């Protein structure tokens, strides 16, 4: 048995995160399976050591390509595709892809220099198998926090890779957020990992699978948001969600005290 992908899963107990299990995608003989195991230090050696096991169907599961959508080629672009975890754990995967394609079609018609450039969807067998974007250099998280420290530890580290000149680029991110809002859209997941850098240093907002119209109920639409970068009590898509996350991003980069953080 080969472990293809794995990640630790946590649950919130009180106000703390506690380890729950390891989730993994494994290959056994000619098939791919999803399963869980409890020992985070010793990976399983056989399928029998996993629980909640299920076969992963990896055939194309995207929505049917609509005539009004832009179809792109694979050349010179970044292709966003579902992960094996998505195939295994997202029964609403087609709906999620459909929603993101429709959002990206809006952004393609209304571009902004600080919002990722969408090239179109990748078509396989008449269905969407990926979303194509302009290639960028790196995420902001990787650029300034390569050790992936948590927010407080990053602030205490002295942030040696953060430069004063980045304040101007941060203003560009705010401009991108305001552009989304002018279209009636809220990103709902503004984080350092969802901001990428152009070759010229311009910061660009990416990842629109959590993007929702103003007023949409987030829980009803399965919106994914990053732990520690949003208020979990907020259940409605609102411009304030992005503006609060932008304030958190600014504190993360240039704040002087962890007490300034909105989200713990």
C-alpha cells in the first residue's frame, strides 16, 4: 500500500485545537482509497489499519462546459484541479466547481491588476477538469513566512523578510478587495496563502472557491474559510468579512502587538 497524500485533522475543543486523526489517500493495487488512522507518528502499512475506508472515484466529475464559458489550453498557465481529498470528501464537488467557474467568468469580464487573471476552464470530455490562471511567482505566505509560523510566532520572529515597501503592495490588495465588492462579490478567505506575487512584485488575490455574493448564507453554500483568519460566528457573506481579514493581514505584516489581532 502506498500513501499518496495525508494530512492531520484537528477539532475545536473549547477554545483550543486538538488532534483528531490523520486523513489519507492511499493506493492499493490498482485502486485509490480514502481512509483515516489515529497514529500520527507511525503511518499504516496495510489497508486493514485504516477506518472509514472508501473507494475514490477519480474520473472527471466537473460540471458540463457551457457555451458561454471561456475554454483555455494547458499552455503557459497554472491549472487549478481538485485534489484527491476533494474527490474523496466533497460530494458537492460539481456544484463547487460550477460556482467558482461562474465567479471567474465575472472576473474575466471585469479584470483588476490585483485580482488573479482567469484564462478559462480546461475541458475534458465536455466537462470542466480544471481552471486556468496566469502563473505567479509565489504566495505571500511563502515569501515572508517560509517557516510557516503561526500568527503570534511570526510577529515575535521580527519578520525579517517583511519590507516597508510592501505597504504599497498591501494597498493594492485593498484595491482588489474593493473591486470584488463593486461587483457584489465577497472573497471570504483573504489570507497570506491566498495572495500571490507577480514577477514585478505586484500582489494578487487568488482562490475564489469561497467567493460569494453579498448576503449569501455561508453555511448553506459550504464555504471554506481558513482557521484563524475569520470570525467563525459570522455566517453571512459581507464586505466586512474581507475588510476584517485585510486588517488582520496588515497586523500580521506590520503590527506591533499580538493584542491587535482580531482572530485568535
